[in-house]
C-alpha cells in the first residue's frame, strides 16, 4: 500500500526547491550531499542525475518541507530516532516531541525507514519501481542520512531539551545543533569544506568510516552525541562557555557532516552497483 501511495505522490511532487530549513540547515544538508557527490561511482551519479534531474544537493532540505503535505505527512517522524534503554524507538518516545499529529508505530523512526528503502531498492529492486518512486526514495535518503548525523536528531530518554541563550537570545539544544553549520562554518562553501576536511582521507580511512550498517553508525556515535549535552549548559549564555567547549562542538560538527556525506555516497553506490 505504501508503494502505491508513494508512486502517486511522487508523480505530483517530482519537482522541489531547496528552501532553508532545520537539521543542519539547508547549507549543512547541501554540504553532506556535495561530499557524497564526490564519492559516487560514475554509474551511480548518472542514475541519480537521470532520476532526479538535479544534483543531490538540490534536494538536501526537500524532506523538511514535504512532511507538511497531507500526502507525505507520514514521513514526519522519519527524521529522527529515540533511544530508550538502548532500544531504537519513535523519536517522541526518546524524550523529545516531534510535534506532528500522526499515529505512532514502532517503525516510525529514521533507521527503520532508511533500511526499508535500502532493502527495497538494492539488488536491482529499483528497476522494478516507477521512476518517480525511485526519485522520491533518493530524495528521502539524501536528507535522512544527514539527519542521522545531526546530534539533535537522536533523542535519548535520559537527556531532555534545556534552555540557554546565544547572544542573549533564548535557544534550545535541538535548534542549536540544527543551526550548527551556520554557527561553526561561517563563510565556508561546500567545495572548501570538502577539500579541507575530506580530500586528505585515504581510501582505507573512507572505507573504515563507511563500514557497517546505519544502525551501527548511529550506535557508534552514541558517545559523541551524549557528549554534546555536557558541552552545553542549561540556563547559561553560549558565548560564556569555555573556548575548549566551542572548539569541541566544531570538531563534532565537522566529523558528523563529513561522515554523513561519505556514508550517503556509500548507500547510493550500494543501491545502484
């Protein structure tokens, strides 16, 4: 039934525009996609261009906007994952409120849906789908892999959102990391980001980063993601934090954007090999 719905919707939503949005911001998501584009095989790049008619980066934030449509409202909880007693659950059950009125099921989280699409499209499965459904899945995957690496999109039941200020303005943990790219990489364009933080990696290092499955990537990130809560303090001013805290947050942002891009390419290359 889902496939039928997605096929119809994809015909209607075949085109999209890259608007500014949450989770890494539009520029952050575009950077993840640009990094991925550098790692695509010629076959994968050709097929992605054929199905999308645009670059991966063009659709970096597309998923943030289509969730407000009636047809694709079901994707609203696919942006994040909750963690309760080391079990992956819908984001609402992991300590945060997504804010979308939609019946919750155990499968309504990022990892489950990402793996579902990978499985359906891999081993030539994409050839049995309509072009519009393949395009829809690619657009979703591009965004979801970025969200997978954003600290504010993994909700731990033991960690709640807390208020603090940035330049005297009220802020919260979730929104702070959603805007991390603009905060820590001001004036940095995607090509510069790639050259500075990715081009020096060896093929062996890239292979090691991409080793495993999305759930394994997420679980390996748990220590770093939990660390981000200790770097920010409730009811404090961000500018008053120790310099080492800010530098560490920037390091985490760099690592997460870079790894997200490399792993996005890995998934797409795996699907279209």
